[in-house]
């Protein structure tokens, strides 16, 4: 299997299907991905420009 840098993210794509097989349903996967993305993005006022 090759690395897919742009995996499909519909409810029936390979990535959500693999997570569902492990017990994480699609809506929970999306919630997790959004929460992780928001947690890693610094607030605009926390950015320092040099």
C-alpha cells in the first residue's frame, strides 16, 4: 500500500472505513480531526512575526 497524501474523506472512503473497523465511527473521526487541528493552530494573537 502506498502513502496517500490526499486520502478521500467521504463516509465510504478507505480511511474512514479503516477507523470504523477499529470502532471509531465517521462522525467521531471528523470530531477528532477537527479538535486536533484546532488544538495545533496557534491563536492569531499568539503569532509573532519577525
